[in-house]
C-alpha cells in the first residue's frame, strides 16, 4: 500500500501553526483536536518545523511554566522528515521506527498535501495483514 491510498481514505486535512504562535496556543489546538502533532508553516506555506506532545513536555521539563509563552520557532523540531504519496507503508513504518517519531508530513513539490500518523500506519497495516490472512484461509479451505 502506498501513502497516497491512505490519504484518500483519511483525507488531507492537516493542523498547522505559524512560527510566531506560542506553545500554549499550540497545546490548546492539539488538545481541542485530540491530535499529537502540529506542522509549522513558513511564509511560503512550506513546512519549517513540527511540534508534538513530546516536544511540549520536553520544553516544560526544561523551562517550566515559561515554556508556554515561548514561540513555536524556539521549540519546534526543525529537521522534519517528510514523505511523498508514492512512499510505501513499509517504508514509512521503518522511517518512524528508526527516527522514533509518530508523524510524517506528506510533501510533494514543496507543497504540504497531508500527514501520516502512527495510528494511520497501524490501522492500514492491520487491514493488510487481515486481508492476507483471509486470502490464506480461503486458499487453504479450497485446497
């Protein structure tokens, strides 16, 4: 399965913020949408960073309550790993595992077209495995 198929089924909606937004504003958006990460877009709408729940916890641990008044640009992960809709589910699983992160933006020609989360990966991988098991059962039953 390729990432483009996952985006078709889940949609392309992506929560974004600006580098000048505060960590508290971002935390409120994450909480209200029940999501784990938000992409930070620059002036030309390109991905310049990402802030996850883990990043916010790290900032609070390092800076205390003052972390909430920090700007996204000061707390975001800048080296964002992205993929295209042509990447496979297996490639994304490997990338997430090696990088120890749970969200990958989908970017093509410099334009953000979606985001893939570990939940998306697990859901679709499970569906693939169930389909394979069903096919094997059918094959064995017909003998």
